[in-house]
C-alpha cells in the first residue's frame, strides 16, 4: 500500500453499467476498492484495487465487516461512494462509524424519510398533498374522514414503491386485515390521493441555481402499479408550457430540500390544472440521487451527459460540473415485469409482432434465455428493459406502448419443467 494514495471505497450493487466508475475515479492515483454484490462484480473496473463481495449491500453488519477488512489493507477511507438509492442509508451509517466525510444520517433524513420530506417541502411553501403519520388503522380512518377518499399509505423509507397501498373507502380499509401489522412493523404516513399524471424530474441543483435537467411522464401505469404486475413506461416531455412550469418548480425544490449545497435530484410531482389554465405541479417526493430505471442510460445515450458523474463529484466533496444537454431528441424507457415471481428461469423472449419501423427500441435488456432471473427488488432485475429515442414525446410514447403490447417473456419458477414449446 502507498501512503500517498488515498483510499476510496465504493458501495455497488448493479449488474449493468449504470455507473462508469473508471470515468469518475482515477484508479491509478487512489486505492479504489469496492464492496459489491456477487451480481455487481461483472460491471466493476478491472483496475479496482480490491473487491469484497457481500450478499446484500444494505446488510449493515456485512458491509461493516467488508469495510473493516478493506481499511486494514488500504488505510482509512478518504471518501465512500454509494449511488444506488437502496445503499444511501447504509453508506451514511458507515461514514459515521468510520469518520468518513460526506452525507451522514441527519443530512440524508430529508431525502429518505418521507414524512420529514413532506414537512420540509410544506414549510418551504411547496404544494404538497395533505399528509399525516399513520401509526395504526385508526389514524388512517381519521385521516380519510377528515380529508376524503381515496388515500395512499406508504412506509417512511420505502423504495421502488415498496409497501404503497391505495385505499378507496372506509369499507376497503376495514377489509385490509394485514394493514395493522404493516403499520406496526415500520413507520408509515398517509396522504391524500391526487388524480393526475405523475412526472419525474431529473437533474442537478448547483447550490444556487438549476443545472441540467429533464422531465418525463410515467405512462402505462405508476411505480406502485408496476409492483402489481402492470408495465411501466416513461417518456420525456417536450411541451413548452409544461417545461416552463417544471423549471420553476424544480428551482423551488432545490433550495427547499438541499439548501445551498449541490445535489443530484430525482423529483416526482403530480400535474394538475392551474386555476388560470395551464399546468400546476404538486410535490410527491424527491431523492438526492440519480433516478432509477433507465434514466442513467438515456441521459448518456440521448443527451450525451452522465448524471452519475455529478453524483460522484458531490460525494467526493468536489463541485459538480455538467455540460449542457444535447437536445433535438426525446428519450424514454419501458419496464416489463416478470410474468411469474422470481427466482424464475427465462424460457423464451422475443417479439410477438415487431413494432413498426421507427418505433423499435434502441436497446432491449433481459435475463438471457436459459438463465435465472434473481429475486432482487428494484428496477434492474425486472422482466425486460427497453430504451427509446425519437423526435417528439408523441413518437416515443407511441413506441413505448407498441413495444409493451408486442413483446413476450416466458418464464417458469425455478425447479419447474420447461414451458410448453419453450
């Protein structure tokens, strides 16, 4: 070990190349080590100083042991990098335990605890749906009686819409026999349901102004619907009136949640009619990280900018700088759920009918035929992932819908005989 080379640890779980670490970190000038899942090892640079494998990167004791071993070999870490939403809490705790500079638990709370997030956004004057803590079904019933139905109940720290439940009436609430146990198991909040399209706005708050950003609309269903087996699409918006409203909204969220510090954001908002006409935005939630799904890929492929590089710079204590986005094309993506619960073996994958010319995705990703799709949450290990680019929102949305209805993935549970004809 060279004493003059700093030690940087990366917490990593992606199998695909969501992050290009070799572009962000000089592996010759620093000891860059990785704590990775087994699946994630495939996408790590060969120049890594060391890789320690753990079953799960959100398993705090396992990660702590891995970091302890790396510290013994390469010295105290100068920085710890964690880019996946599911690893942010673990990273914050490890930074505290090992005295590593960077985001600690208290700073992360406004982005990870949805009740704290909503309170902070509301205090800043942002439009937020009515909300309240939900410690038990009685609190949910009281909220519904006060604010009306439907309503949504969700965990404070859920990811990828885990545990989100829409309840349409007091009668439906009474029939949810397992809700009390869920509310007792971890903190929840309840919110008024907002009937409107959901946007995700992705980009960089530079500390005093809005940097590069895009806005996309979910199509086909919502993130919560996806957990119930509905396909999920996303298309970037090109409507000038909506873009103007989004820019003002994102510029208000930046300092409200992050103050004067730079941060990468994945912001979700509802679109509702403004009193005087046009679009108005209502805050849903926001993460201080690059968005999931295919967002890192479409930013790089369609717009020529790697948003992950800004996230890494921030965690290194550097000032993030992003070039202007390349314009002229609209990006989008589609996620198809697995047809049977994972783990399952992929028996066949392909087009039932090929989309019309000009509507084919430019990338299609799924577990290879004959291989096993793992039982891992999140948006990487789903049935099939598609990426799109086109001239307009309308064109890309049509391509997403056509692909969703034209592609078939055939899977069988692990241990089951092959599917008929597979």
